[in-house]
């Protein structure tokens, strides 16, 4: 976290004598800057970070915290950014959070034990959208097709690699495995450069809306014995349904599975900063839920208990205890 002190009073005080000024007075004049990693600008992660920062910045005169939320490569990139100190917080899929803390998956053998959970956000189904003329009607039909499996460092790439492993696939299983970022794949589908795009995202989503309105395309069910086995084995996965009627030409519910988006941080990030960020969101909760349709059904109880496989950050826990949502010893 970057800190910058702006204090004309302190400068004048230096001329008069430092003893005249107390430490608390200095603290009031200090602004703290935090950065939240998000994802592609067409995805819900970007909206999450921008929404949290919008609320935090509305109260900056009171708590002295300024927040920005740039577009990033997604879940894995955000956790790596937190680990390196480039980011203070970030949005990450619940499975990526688990893997990072436990040293599995993309973090094999390198557990990040200082990773801390802040709260769960929206559910994120694995979403596969295929051109109607591709012949893709089920998960198995992806084999031999041109599929965007997601850019390295993204949550969809992470989840797609798990699915590929369960299906016995690798990149050579497709006629072409693209590694496009989320913001690029709708155009690639419309331009017939790929047969299917893969996204782990909350709904409704702008990228899916863009694709379905520019080319005849269908959401593909992601189900079967292999998927059931994944859900059974990994606690951060659950069955999900993408409701029909959200996108043009897709009127029926589509079965899939998915994860949850979570906000994470590091044990090294100031407890007071995380506390203020959490407090700001939950004390403006109705406003927060109106900032994106994917937030509409959020509730506090699930947000502080589900999808969180790393320990809670002390700042977050402090607020939850104050609200009576959990006990100190939990």
C-alpha cells in the first residue's frame, strides 16, 4: 500500500517547533492510497473493484483512504499482485483463493500463507458460449474445435484447465486453443475466429450480451459424470444455473457449475484500511447491490461465510464481530 502525507500544517509547525504538534494531528492529515485488482473491463470483476472504490472514495474525507481499481489479468494475476505488494486487495475466484492459500493448481508447491479473505461477492458459473453453426451442443463437443480457453492468469483459464484435466484434455485436444483476454473473445466469436468462448463470470454479463447480439450463439450445458466428480471433490465448486431469457436466442435455463467471486487481501495490509473498506461496503449495502445486476441477491450472511478458504483478514473480522455477525473466537 502506498502512503502519501500532505500536510501544510506540519510544514509550518516545523518552523515553529515540532513539539507543538502531536502524532494524532499528523495522522489526520495523512492520505492512504489502496489499489484493488479487478479483471477485464467487460467483466463483473472490474465493476466490483470500481464499485468498492466508488464507495470508499465517497467517504475519503472521513477516513483518509483513496482507492483505485485498474483492469488486470484476473484472479491469478490479482493474487500474484497482492503477493508482490503491487496490489492491496483483489478479486479472485474462490477456487483460485483456495489454490493460492494451499499451494495447489497454479500455485503448486508455493502456498501463500499470508493470503487473507475479505468477503464473498457473487456466484460465477462457468459459461461456455458457442456459435450456433459450430455443432457444439455439449461439453464433449468442444474437443476438436477452436476454443478460447482464456488468457494465462485469468480465472476462466484456471477453471478451464481443471475441466480439461477432468476430461483428459490438453491444448492439443482442440483444433486451436486461443488465449484471448475476456474483452477480446466476443469479437473473436462474432468474426468466426473461434467456435466457442469460455468465461467464469456473474450474469448478466456485457461480453456475453455483445456476442449473442452480434452472432447467433448458444450457451452450452456443462454437466456430466466428470463435472459431478469435480463438485464432489472440491468444496469451492457447486452446481449452477444460468437463467433463460438473459441473452438473445437463449430462452432456456442452462445447467453448469461454478465458483464464487471473492475479495482477498494480505495479512500485511493495514487492518484499519481493510476495516474501513469493509465497513463502507456493508454500511452502504443497498447502494452497492444496485451497482450491478449480479449483486442483486447478495446477503451479508453468505458473503462472510461462503467461498472463503483463506483466513479472514483481521480488519474484516473486526467489523463482522462489531456487527454481531460472528464471535471473536471464530
